[in-house]
C-alpha cells in the first residue's frame, strides 16, 4: 500500500527543526517532549512516554506494574506475538483467557476464572480499534489489587461508554508503527495518570537514568552536573528503548492531524458496513452502544459454509480488492510455543509449562480461522470506494 498521503509539509517542518537543532537524541532534544504532551492531551491522560515500539511500551508497563519471576499475566490469545514476548521477557507466566464471540475482545468472565494468588497483571487488548470491556476488567483489577495494562496499539482515540479509554486503565499502550492511526514509521507511546508508573516506565526505557522525570526524558540539561566525574547516572535497571527525535517529529505532526485520521478510518469502515448490511454470512465485529470503534481494520467473521475463506479472498482480489488479512494464529498455536522454544527463556520456570492445542480458549479457537480484516488505511474515502465495491461484487458473485 502506498502511504505517501500520510506525510506532508507538517512533518517536514518538524523534521527540519530537529536537523537544524543538531539534537538527534531524545536525551537532549525536545521533540519527544512536545509529542508526548500533545498525545497525552489528545487521549486524555496526564503522562505520556515515547518508546521505539509498541512492544517496548508493554515491556515497560509490566516492569512498572512489578511483574517479576513466576508472576502470572492474563492476556488474550488473539493478538500479536508482542504480548507474549514481553511476558516471557519478564520471566513471568502467560495465562490465556478466552474471548467474546461478538466483540472479539477478551471476556472479563474468562479473566475472572484465571485469576490466582500469583496473578500480577491483566493485559487486555483493545482489538482492531474497539475497546475491551474496561468497566468489568478494572473492577477485577481493583478487587484483586492487580494492575490493568490496556494494549491499545490498534485503538487510538477509542472510547468506552463515551469515555476515552486512556482515562480508565492503569496504563494504556499504543503503537505508532506504519499501519496505525498515527505513525512514526516504527514506535510506541504509553500513557498513565499514575506519576510513579510514569517515572518507572521512562527510566526503564532509558537505561535507568536517575534524572528521568514523569514528564521529561531529557538528561543533559545541566552540563555542570552531567559532566562531573562524581555524577552517578543510573539508579534503576533499564533498556535503551528511546524514540529518536526524528521519529518524534513525525509523531508530533501526526498527532496534530489525529482527529482527521480517526474520522477517515471510521468513514471507510462505514463503507464496508454498508456493503455487508444485507449479507448474512459476513458478521462484523460488534461495537456496543457507547463505544467508539476507531477501526485499525474493519474486521468480520466469515460464516459461509459453502465457500472457503481462501476462495472468497481470491475472488475479492480478482474483482479489484487489495487483499484480505487473516488474524494472527492464537499465541499458544505459534511455533514458538508448540515447539517449546519459549522454554529456553527460563528453563527452571517454563520446563513444565504446557499449553494444550485444543480446548484452552474454545471461542478463540473457533473464531480465529474465520476472521477477515479489511484495510482502512487509505488517504481518502474515494480511494477506499473501489475496494468496498470489490467486496460488493464478491458478495454478489457468491449469491
């Protein structure tokens, strides 16, 4: 897909500012700070911290929540591998809770069944642009004193019960990878209203520098201190997960246009909705009343028993479609897990850990092979209209 429409004069202006300043690192420059401030304001949070990916944001969130060796983290099996990877990186135990058949999101009742004294965090995913059931999940978190980390990589500006999702979870994580509503090419940003969480996450993403603050990632502001041989730089453990200033420049410009990008995706999703309205075998992700779905993709369940998933996709492309994306394999179906390769991360903890192929999350197992994702990442409604038309033609072909 050609995404040149995403970048323009605004991005070039901020990139030039970074180049002219000579400060290419977030440890000295201010572009990250500006991006963080406007993004936090847009999503309704007090603090925002930029990272180099939506994976490192989740890693930092787990660290801030105190997830350590042997702790359990409950998440959905229907998500990208990042959610599993960061749990393993903390030497914690992934616990999978089944999903709701209509919303495709993790089911709070299934989460409740999986909570044990070892549960340290719940990591739901607001999938495809639709918020998970945050009221029920936050109630579980408060009841059991468990942190809730909402992975909203695909749900920029989504709302739950008319409330921005960033106002509800303890920590909310976003991706700014190229396909997302807002992009820095690659990157991520995490938000919270908890100042201690903000400080911990910023330190974790910047080598544990003592100078890190909840709202400022710069560490070289006072050279008399920084260049003193007695200065002790690090008071916490951390990785180098910082976002470069040039990426933050893109993010700042993109954040200023975020409302436009969100509105455009919703309009494109409505095109698809109109096309499938009379088709009884294409069942879209259900958006409950009061939710705002911001449609990273327009996703539906393919329920035609007479036509194969692959044949439908092939005909769609023949008729002018741009392809249909499948859902990821369930996390416990990925070769990393089925082969046991994940156990190398920490043999004493994982050697006896086993996930059954069938029956662990029956709804997810049933639904995953049926899911179809249609692109909403287009520069205008007009550019998306031929794709919606191809879908209409495909439905007509199989009547």
